[in-house]
């Protein structure tokens, strides 16, 4: 799926990264596949905490590295997956992630680049680049259907 750069933000610390995630989550009004990419320690899970809060989840969000997938109730159903430990892309299919894409669920995948097929399906790709200290640059790439909502985000 083709995506265009819809928004770029520079955050100064984890709290600001989480707040931007929440602001983005508030803009998502329908099911979506959101893939996050970036190196270890980039702040993907911090961003996801905010994203889930913006989607209305109230339960604590942690990285599901060892359980692979966790579900949350919000104004839309949310499934958070961590692909870091997966050795083969077929494992993404085995745990049922593709069955949730294109529905009402917001599927959020950390380490999205570990599944080229899922990354291809993504409505939003969030690329997080660490900067100096706790600074981050966050690039939000969106499909043409999602880009207008993301571009309207004020930050």
C-alpha cells in the first residue's frame, strides 16, 4: 500500500513522545493497521502507550515482547503486537494478526519491519528516530485515506 509523509514531529522526552502518540490516537476514527519501526530503545512502546490512551484504552500498556500480543478495549478494539522475537514472517499469520487487519480493530505492531507483508498492509507507518539524549524524530507515513486526518493534527 502506498503511503505518503503526513506529519513529522520532534519530541524532547518520553512524556512528549507519549503525548504525541495520544494526539495521533485521538485522530484514528476507524480500524487501522499501524506499524512502528525504529531501533531498540527508540521509544516505540512509549509511543504506543500514548496511542492506546488516545484510542480510549485505560488499561496499562507494556510491550508484549514475551506474550507477543495483547488486546485492549477502547473506543475501537485494539490489538498490540510485538514482532521483535519472531523468527519467521509466517508466525505473524500463525498468531492471527492478518485476520484482524481491515476490520474494526486497530492493530498496532512494534517492529513492523520484521513482517514485510504486514508493513505493506499498514495504513500508518510510524518511524521513530532517536536523537540526542531523549529527543526523538517521529515520521508518520499514511495512506491517502488516512493522510488528511493526520495532516490536521496540530502539534
